[in-house]
C-alpha cells in the first residue's frame, strides 16, 4: 500500500477557505510536522458520540477512478486527512463490497466494522491475528459460516435483516457496547445512503478531486431524507483538491438509540 501512496500527487500546502474556528491559520504547511496537530484541531468532533462519513468524489460525482478503487482519485494530502480522521475514530464502518473492492488492510488499533448480508468478505488483506484484535462483522445468523470462511478470526455480531438491510441501530449499539463511540463510515454507496436516509450522520467529510472519472464508476451516495448540512470547514490544497467538512444541526435518531 505504501508504494501506491508514494505514487500519488503530493501537495505541499492547504489553504483554509472557510472555517468556523477562530484560531485556524490561513494556510497549513504540509511539510511542517506541526500540521498534524493543526488538522486534528480542525477535524475534532464536538462530542464523544459522533458519526461521520468520509469519502472522495470526482467532478462528476464518482467515487472510484480508472482502476476501480479510490486510489486513482486520491492524493497524499487526502490520505493524510483520512489517516487523521481514522486515528481520532474508535471504529471504521464499511460494507462488504467496499471491503472487497478496496482490498482492505487492517485498521488496527482502530476497529473495523463490516456490515454484510451475504457474509462474503473475500478479497481483503487482513490477517487472522488482526481480525481477532480489531474486526467486528455484523451479519445475519445465516451468514456466519461464510464470514468465518472468508474473514477468519473476526468477531461476529448477529442482526436480523429488515427489508433486506441490516438495522443501523443494531450496528451502532454493537459498537457502543464495546466502548466505540467515535465512528467514521467510509462506504459503500448503499450503506451510506442508508445512514443518510435514517438520519444517522452528524457530519460529512468529502474530498473533491479536480478530475472526471469514468461514467461507469460508482457514484456518490444519494438520499431521500433531504437532510441539510452546514459547512464547517473548506480547504483547498496546492493540487486544487477541495476538502469539505459539513455538519447537521438536526437531532440524529441515533443520538437516543
């Protein structure tokens, strides 16, 4: 994975275009070791129980590039922000398709929570040791054997499907019961749409790459809820990538779940 990141564009600064922080500088020097703490301050959630989405999209709203993954859309600044968000999170939530397509590595010590109806998790790059230490799979009881076959060592939490989908309240409760309250959802499209439709997201973190992706690539998620988000932060790097942090002031259903 390191060679993939090394091949990405490497911006040297971030302009702060919009921020609600009174102490944010106008520019962040990505060559300065102090920039990590500055970015942490800009991305720190306001309370312990917090659910955010983090994704990258192209100018035409696609989430993967020519290789079928987000790697060909991303750059090193984007991956740096992704790493900081992950470090501040207790758990990363993804669907099975994202785990397979992105050939997921371990996120240890941050927990990885995989939501799957089929149990087919083949294609990842997570060792049995890492799965036992920090991977939780939420699935129907009938999918258990397939999870054990394709992701051995993972902890398994059973949830019954409702209208063909696993209940998000059950997923969030399973995480909170393990003391995991800071949560970032990274995909895929259908899972994030479910979070949006059910009002389970406090925050959207969205990187926009200044390129067009193939039309057949997966699009950014949609939602029937029409939830409005307010811009908390807007950054632009020296490669013209945009980084938005948007929060909702609507009370989340999951806040009392």
